[in-house]
């Protein structure tokens, strides 16, 4: 009865949204932790550091200033839009004006705004997989049709022009491009990005470039924005970014989208009827983040890099696991397919999927990981290394023990 009722009550676009594949594991992990179990979570999609103190201080000061107590411009404070323009030139060598910037409630909101601004019913969106699960759902919400472009571990999860070409159709309107990527950690070179931009330019399609992890890049790799390196795109790009990951500010909900004045004008108009301005306090904090000293960004990056190496070293000690070295963000995506069907743990179960394996890891080892099914990557697990060194070592040791004990 209630199912019928809800299916007739809830709008079709919402009724067809997939529930998050991570939710079940997440809920179980929380329940175990609340029951006093020593759960270690590799599920976090956010830095484990507090927001740097000079940013917090700017927010505290902003709270005391009544100028921040009322509504402000829907598109964002002029001084913050200017700061984003300056930052974009500083970090991406891309010259833009403040009218090309919209301040949003996190990068996730900027992604939704981008799809809502550009997609008509039935427009197809190319999404290289493994992908962050929000892209297809957000595209569907506005009537877009997500089209998965599968990449392979052998090519380091980098999408090729041939793979894009195979999935392109006259209904394709937009390509989602993300570097560094969640969940693969892949970072494309400037030349690879330019090639993809050139291809999209030839096809006349738009590119949404998600650059939220732009400051979390390791080794000799560097950040390149497709908007800067591929003039062939002819201004058909939208950059999405924000302060969440670089400045440990996920809870402040502050992101932005950058595009042509026409696209930003349309998205700002929509925002004026949906959310209005992002919290003025968060905007003031973001100004401090972007214009203040950048020491903390480098310190957090160095800490993540150390943990990245530790996690890769332990994964490398487990025969049967293979893992592409990630050079960005804070995730590894080990391939554990060879363990599916093997007998594992004291319960002597034989997990048939990475979903079941994640369940086993939680129940037996008290370790939470995200199964690859959440990212269209069955056979893989996503492990975040945004957690304290001791926890990382302890959790990885538990995982290693479980895998080393697997038998045919
Ligand atoms: N883009 C990617 C690739 C992400 O992984 C995330 C968060 O996990 C976001 C965007 C969303 O960022 P925000 O917290 O600013 O909404």
C-alpha cells in the first residue's frame, strides 16, 4: 500500500534516483562504532584536518559584523567572485572576470547548476567510469541521459579519444572531465587534457571540468585546467571547484562554477529562485582561504602524500591485489577481484561481490571501505587515506590479515 502511494506521490525524477550504494555500509559502520566497536573508516571523502585557524578567525569576525546578517547577492559577494577570478589566474593561468563566477553551496551544487543550465530533456552526458556517483544522478535529475564511458585499469583509468568516440552520439551535449579523479586518483597530463579538449571542441560539445582536487596532486604531476589548455573548446567549458578539499572546509558548503557570462547569468537567475546566496559567513571564510597564506594547503598535501605511500606499500604486500598508483585526491582503488569467491575470515564466507566483501571487512575486521559498485567499478574497493597515520596503519594491517588468510 505505502509503496504504491509513494510511487504515485513522488515525482518521477526523484523516484528514479538510485540510493547511494555506500549508505548501507556507512550506516552499519556508524552503528558498530556507537556500540563501542573499534571501527576504522577508510570511507571518508573529506580531509581529517580542522579548517586552518586564520580561516576560522575570519568567519568568527564575520559573525560579529551585522553587514553579514542579511541577504546578499544571489551570485556571491563581489569580493569573493573577484578572489576566485584572481585565484583562477594564479593556479590555472586562466584569465576570467568576476561576472563569470557563481558562488554555490559546495562544488556539488555547482555540478547540479551546470547540468540544469545546459541540459535539455534527452541530452546525453558522457561520464568516464569509474566515476563519482553524483554525476549521473544529478544529470538525470534535470532530464539528462548519463552515458558511461568505461576506462580500464590497464590504461590507468585514463579515458582515451577512441573510448570517447565510441560513446559519442549526435545527442551528446556534454562531457564530464575530472582530474584528479574520485575514485581513481588519476591525474591527466597537460597534453592529455589538451587532446581531450581538442576532441570535444571538434564535436562542439561542452565540458564540465571538476577541479575540486586541484591542490591535492603528488609527485611530479601538476594541475592543468582544460579551459586554459584547450582553446579549441571555444568557451564551451564550465569549471567546478571550491574550498572543500583544499582547505578542509567540506562542512562550510562553499564552491563555485566558472563559465561564460551567459551561462553564469542563467545559473545565477536559477539560484536566485532556489537557494539565494550561500551563507555570508562561509563566503567571508572562503575569501580568507583564497587570499590568505597557503601554507596549510601544502602541509595537508604532504601529510596525504605520506599516507598515500604507506597505503600503497601495504597494498603491495598483499599478493592478488593490484592497484594503479593514484597521483591525486586522497583515494586508492585496489582491484580485489581475484579474492571474490575465496573463503575468507573466521566466518568462512565466500564474498561474491565487492559489496559482500565490504560487508565482511566491516563485520570481521571492523574496517569500513566503499565497494566499487558505488562507482560503476565492481571488483574494486575505494579506500580513502584521509585518516590519522596510526588508524591507517592499524586498519590496513587488519585488511592485510584478512586477505592473507583467504583460501580457495
Ligand atoms: N567533485 C568530486 C569529484 C568530489 O569527490 C566531491 C566530494 O566528494 C565533490 C565534487 C563535492 O564537493 P563539495 O563538498 O564542495 O560539494
